[in-house]
C-alpha cells in the first residue's frame, strides 16, 4: 500500500503503525507518531490500522541546538 511518511511516498506491506515502524527501521521508546494529523500514543500503535494514502509523521528527539 502507498503511504506518505514524513512527507515522502512509501510502498509498504505494513497494516498497522507498529509494523510500519519496524518495516522502516524506526526503533526506540522516544518516537512520537501521528496518523493524519492525530497523535498516536505508543501503546496504541499495534491497534492503529493503516489505509491507502494515510499520512504518517514519525519524530525522534535529536541532540544539539
């Protein structure tokens, strides 16, 4: 299915947000995620179903300033 992740188009097999993170090699407990503009808490990612054309934002904190 085709999704927009952090502004870029991706063809993925993932059906949930949790599996998408794994498929795209995003790891760590400090990730913040949003689906179509709505924040998705970490504990809900495995139940968060994805559909064609969804927009996902994945944010990770960075050091520096």
